[in-house]
C-alpha cells in the first residue's frame, strides 16, 4: 500500500461514527514561532443523541468554527511525548476512553510532525 492509499484509508476512517468522551474534548494546534504544541481541554456533557453539549447551556457544541467557550485546562509542550506524559501521567481525569487516548496520541504526533516539517497542522 502506497502513501496515496494510506491517506485515502485514513480519510475514510475519519468519517466513521465515534462515541464522544463524556470527560470533554481537546483543541490541538501548533505555534511555529514558539515551536510549541498547544492543547486546550473543554468539558462537555453527552445528550441522548450522542452529541457533545455545553454543560452550562445544554446546547450542542459545533464541530466547525471558532470555539467561544473557555477551556478548563491549557497545556503546551515541545513534543507529543512531553504532552502525553503531562496529560496521562499526572492525576487528571480528562480522558476516560481508550479510543480517545489513542486519538490524542495520533493527533499529537501529527502536530509534532507538522511543527518539525514547517507545514500547517489541521486537527482531524
């Protein structure tokens, strides 16, 4: 399987249904000038339709566009490993599902790759 086929497979897998973590979600981005990867955690509830909703308003959280909520935790690090250690080896309960933990590891590695290569990072 070549690079194009792997990319197509990943794009297809990104369209699957996923169960959302009731502990919340993360926005990940990079800052090339500071050479840092940033993570912001936002708490959420899950409604009867399986949608993430704002715990204060009960309104669904949009998946596209700018986030106007305030995060309850902001982390930055120089590498994916540094952030994973900070996130998973401290006494934090911000990730309660294995698939969410695996997703974060993949995304942090992609963010680090983009930072290293000087290319744009867009969270999947």
